[in-house]
């Protein structure tokens, strides 16, 4: 893909790499997975044009830094709800565009619109491997990435919204930005709000070899993140990145050269700091199974209340791992 350097002056003060429409390098599956539901009915509020309610809810989530079980930020849940809605319903993008037009001063509306453009682009791409994507799908992904960048350029007060960096990472994945640029986004996010781990999960995805990383790029980032944050929060971040690297979407999800003992400590830190969700237990059980740690896997399976398809892909794989863990 041909990349051209464009200047984007956000409050973030990050130089981005833009992309002209064209075919992306060989890569595999798009990011996915359900997130815990938010009590805010984003679709209903958008359809009813209740922009005050949307702005107030997002402003409150941002300023209060509200987090739920698993450490998930409410701010992330709202933006992900918009992402999911835009992917499922073609009318949602138009509704978010109306919100942004009606509220030119709204940071929330601009970020939501950029998120919606990314969602629509990935919908056009599809969920298959790179060789299954049509030329039209690649072009729509690139074009919507450009629209997302143009939307973020309109921001005048995004310095306090950590989700901007997460959206930038999504655009970087969509358009294949270079490693130096995505590293700048990572550095800014880490300095501005190290607790907003959703950006680091997105960066880990970008750094996987099936996307734009090389060798152990994602694992090296996990080590860097832990070393710079430290403590229980650093362990939690280490675990979160580990669950991206160790997905059940290819070869056995081993985390070499990451420390398995540190991943386990991160799982414990997660439970102590925020409480673990069913998805967290599923993720850790998968990793424990892959690493042959039967005691750890057995304990995780006891905490699982339901099979999570987005973690295991198949019920058969889940049952196989569970049976192994329960053996003496």
C-alpha cells in the first residue's frame, strides 16, 4: 500500500500516517468479540436524536473514569456500542453524522463518528482472510479510514478523552500505518492515561505477525508496558495484552517469551482490583490449557459460568480443555 505522510494536529499532538485507497498487506482476521453490555441504549438515543443525553453520558464516563467488572471502562463500552451498532445497521452512521452536525462543539460526537466510520470500513472488508477480501472491500476500508482521520482532525478538545488513542489504533490497523507512527500513539496513550488498557489491547492486535508486527513485537510491548507501569496495575495490563496474543485463532496460544508466572499474577491482580468477568475466566482457562498448567486451568474452569465462543471458537475445544483440566 502506498502511504503518504499527513499532519494531524489533535490536542494529542500526534503525527499520523494517512493512507491512500488500495490493497492492504497480507493479514488474517479482523478484531472482534462482544463486550459486556452498557445500560445506555445508544441506538435508541441516536434514533431519537437525544444528543444531550449522549453527550452527558459520555462526558460523565470520561470525567468519572467509571469502570465495571474486569476493569472495563464505561467510556469504552459506549463507544464500542456505537461501533457495533454501525456495523449491524447502515442507518446508524447517518444518525451519528447528524449528531456531529448538530453538535459541532461535541468531542463525544466526533469520536463516535470516527468510530462509526472504522466500523463500516471493517464491515466492508469482512471477517475472512486477506485473500478473501474484494477490491471494493479494501477500498471502502481505506476510504472510511480516511474519513475517520478527517473527523478526528476537527477535534478541538480531545486531550482528556483516552478513547481517541484507541480509535487511532483501529485506523492504524485498517490502513496499515507504519510502526513508528503507531508507537507514537502508544507512547502518548501511556503518558496520558495508562489505565485505559483498551488502547494497549488494540496496539497488541496491530503488533501480531498476522497484521503488522514482526516476531515478538506484541510480547515485547507487554514487557515494556509492565516495566513502566509496574505494581498490580502493571500486572493487570500484562494479562490483558497476553489474552490478545494468546487468542484461540491460530496455532496453540503460547505466550513465549512472555512470563507465564506474570500472566498468572496479572489474572490474580485483575480479580483483586476489579473482579473478573466470565470472559476473563474463559481467557485465562484457554491460556492455562495451552501452557499445560492443569491446577490453574482447573481453578479457572470452576469460575466459568458459560462457554464463551469468542474466546474458544468451538464448544468442542472448550469441552476438551475442561475435561483435561478436571483429570487428576
